[in-house]
C-alpha cells in the first residue's frame, strides 16, 4: 500500500499527476491519500504530524511524504526504512521525527535522476517512481546509496506547538498524549485548558484538551471551533502545567 | 463497492485513515468518496441527502455513513440493510430516512468493540472494519445483534429545507421533485421562485428551481450563485405554493 | 486508465457519482482525479490547461473531460482520439486545444442517449458510460458517429492569459515555455516579470516566471502568493516582451 502525505493541496492538480505515475509503475497497488494539506511552510510541524500518522500504518507500507519548500535546491532526496515502513521524500527533516522514534532505521540517498525532472515537481518525477518500485516489491538498490543518517533532523522529542488545525477547528499539538497526565492543563495564549475525556463531557462552547485519534494532545471545543475561539494557528506555542 | 458519506472533510486527515483500514481488510474492493462535506451539525439534512444519493447506488453496495456529532456518547452503532444496500453508521437518525423509504429493512446493533477504539473516531476503528467485512462478503453475524428498529428516526417524509449547498451555489432541498408540480413556486425568505427545465432556459442571474440529478428540488441561478444571491444556508426553511 | 478533468469540485457530491458509474462499468480500471477545480465558466482556459496536462498522460488513457456550462443545451457530446489518447466530453471547445495540437485526431459524435439522462449531469449519465466502455477496451462504435471535426475550436495557438491559479498562489498561463526565451519578460498589469530557474534563485517575496511542471510559463514568487501580490485571476491577459 502507498500512502501519500503532502502539501500539494487536495483540490489542486499535483496529486493526480503523482497518481498517474504510481498507477503506471505499480499497477494494482492501492494508493491512499493520507493528507495533502500538510503545513506547507512548516516542515517541523509536518514532520510531527507525519510521525503520529505513520505509526498506525501497516508494516510494509510505503509512505510518499513530500513537503518540500526547498525543491530544486540542494537538499538530498532519500528513502528511509523505519520499523518496516518505507518513507520516500526530501531530506529536509520531514521524515526525521518518524525515523528518530523508530527502533530501527536505514537511510538511503536517491542517486538516480530521471531523464526528465521538473525542477519544481520532484514528487512526480523522482519520488513517485522510487515509491512505486518499492511498493511493487522491486527495491531499487541500484538507484540508491546507503547513508549513515539523515542530514536534517528534528529529533524524537515532542513539540509543544500546534501542528495541525482540522476543518472542525480542532488544533492538534506535537505532544503525545501518553506522556501527559490527564490532570495537567495546557496554557496557550494565556488561557488554561483542562482535560475532557469526550466531547460530550464538556459544556457546549467550552475549550478542553483530549487525546485525539492518533495519540496526540488536541485542543477542541464542544460544537464550536476551538481554533477560531482562541485564534490558534499552526506554530502556536503552548505549555503544559502539571497539577 | 463501498461508498463513503461523511462530514470528515474532503481535504482533512480522517478519510485516508478510514481507507487504510478498508484497503487492509477488504482488499480489491473499490472505495468511492460520495461526499465528505455532509452538513456536520445537521444530521437531519445529512439524512435526507444520503437518502437521495443512496437510492441511485447499485444493490449490494455498502454505504459507510458517518455524520456523528455524538461520537463517544450513548448513541448505538448500527448496520441497516434496506432494499439490498448495507448502511453502516451511528443510530442518530442519519440512516433513518433511507431506511424509512425502503420497502424492506433489517437493523442490527453492532455489539462488537475493537481492542483499540478512539473515542473520537469510531469511523476508523468500529465502522470501517464492519463495512469491510460486509463488502468482502463476510457478513459479521457474530459482531451484530438484530434490533427491531432504529432508535432515532426522522421518518420517510420530505423536508422543506435547504439540505446542501454545492460549490456552484446551488441549494438542494429535502423535497423530492417527483411530488412537486412544475407549476408550483417555492417561497423562501420572501422570494417566489418558479420552475425552469434547464439552466439555459432562465435569464442570466435569475433564480429558479429545477429537479436536480438526484431527484430533489434545487434552487439555482443561471451563471451566478443562488445561495449567495438569496443568502441560503443548510437548514433554511421554505414553502411550496401550488398554483 | 481513466483520468478525470472537471469543474465538479473536489469536495462536492458529483465526482463520487461519476466514479460509481465507472466502477460498475469498467471494474478494475484505475480512475485518477487529474483536476476537479478547472475554471468553471472559462472553457477556453480549461481547454489550454487540459491540453498541457494531457500531453503527459500515457497513450491509451481515457480522459473524462467535463467543463460544461451549457449542459442541457444544444452543444454536441463527443469522443476525440488524439495521438492515442481518448477524450470524452462536450463539444464546446474544451477538447479542442489538445485535439488541434495532436498529429492525428478522430472525432465522433455520441449519438446514444441513456434511458435516464439528468439534464444537469451528462457527466454521470452520458459521458461516464462511454468513457467506461472505451477504457475496458470495448469501443462503443454503435453509440457513436464519425464527424469531420469539432464544432467549437479554440485552435492550437498559445493563450497569453492566466489559465489557472494553484493553492500556493502560482499563476499558470496558456503560454508554452518552450516557445518563450528565458530572457523575455512578462508584462502583466503594468508589472515586468523576469525569468528565474528555480524558486530559491529569486529573493524572498520577488515575483518571477519559470517553466512549470507541465511545460507552461508560470508566474510565481518565493514563499508568497504571486496571485495575491499582483491580484491575478484566471482570464488575466499578459504580454511577452523579448529583450
């Protein structure tokens, strides 16, 4: 299975071109849109979101992960195998949080270059063919070269920031809920936010935090947009106050 | 075939997680996005829209239908077979209009609970595995229990309200066009709206109603947004005046 | 493979209905969303965008192309085979740029009408069944009639206008970059725009033009939205000044 995680825009004309390449080169392999609205100019937030999502994907999955503001510049193109999942994307930190948290990881530089390579769209021309080859079980050894580690890494630690705001207005953070006591409160923009187990537990309109479906601390509100109410955006910093 | 009808957002990160589960558990079964922008906090409008869409789906289809503001609360999780189509979703009224209009229906409560069940995402953890099992022809009897009827039902009647506004600005209502005379006029917010057969029949900018492609009365305007022009939103009530 | 190019809206309820028909009638054939946000009321811009995208699709592909503001009116419904690719859509100019640029083309009128044909949704009821038949290798001769040429054509020439604005705010034009000197400057709304090879070559915030990933001249800016900065929309005219 190939999962796509990008900032290409769900409604834009880039994803279809990538899927055309995958369908040609890895026929019959399911391709699943994980997210195409990853924070475009915040690779660190995207890296934390990717790590949380990827942890739940089947072993053997191929994750095409491209948030790549530096496309056409000097960053390397890489394949990372971590805990049995393959990631294909730029070496700009995007894959680094998932890699740093894995028990085992192997990193390859993509040395191959296609005959036609659009400077602004390595996703279609470079990463998609490599992802397709891996997904169809044809690991492209000859197009790769082992390297000791990723050049850009954000490390394994949590990130005390908003990393994603969904269409309901819930704001996911880079904090893993497993490490945060249910009695702890978040402090964001001067507001104290307590824990609630489920939406229906909180009075209507009240802001609370809970463990979201990918294991992260998320700020939400019952029936209203927490992000609008508190003015939250990706990159907003926050603190955890333990009781 | 599995059809998805949700309020998860077409561009958000929820649909992909559901599709990951379906691809793993029902490999080779086509999964089709019917709509992911169903009216999020208006289950009744969503129920009417689902009923109109579902009527046109092939018999044997599985419809994963989740608009579920009460997720994590006390509402039941159900499977409904109506006229040969299977619906999987919450027992909050969402499936009830389609069920009430069917000639035959059978209702099951989903008694099974997965080992890991995110309180905020039954779609991925509970409904998707059940939908996958049905779609691959492996009806999960042991995980279900017959119940006499849905607990929450809006009934079979039409709904004289706007139930959906599309990206062109056309406003679909919960009125089935088969029951409305072409000579009738709609009255909405003090405006009288006459019938036109096709867009090109109405003068540019003029608001009219017509039978849309899923059999509903829809308010539209030639080359402009009827919803913007009249200030229409989901839930707006209207009346039918017969000549 | 079937590629979809429409103005149906990526988040709206139309694409899923088309895919339902394709999945039923062309089972196992991959269906890929190329774009569903084609400029809705600008068939000419859409035609130029389609031509640029289609050139890169595999031979043998079927392109379901529907931007059809005159649906239900008098325009013909057609199939065009050009350079080994099949296009199915309205004869309103949409397919004409791709056709005019092809070395060989054959045009058929779709004479068949389905039993149920929604006046506002030929995409689902008329074009999808024809596209499905072609894609499964069952060319529907009996439902078609050769015609000498398309009734509506914009010709093969470039279009000196903005034809698409993507979600990053980059504005693609109908000019093919292969015909424009890298020393040429664009003039748009009184602003002179020079060429840059890659984004990172331009100072942050500066507007430049470059060859985009489908071979078109595109106006962009490093880290900001060029469209917002210059107030660009689809249809904006521009000129090329050669040094």
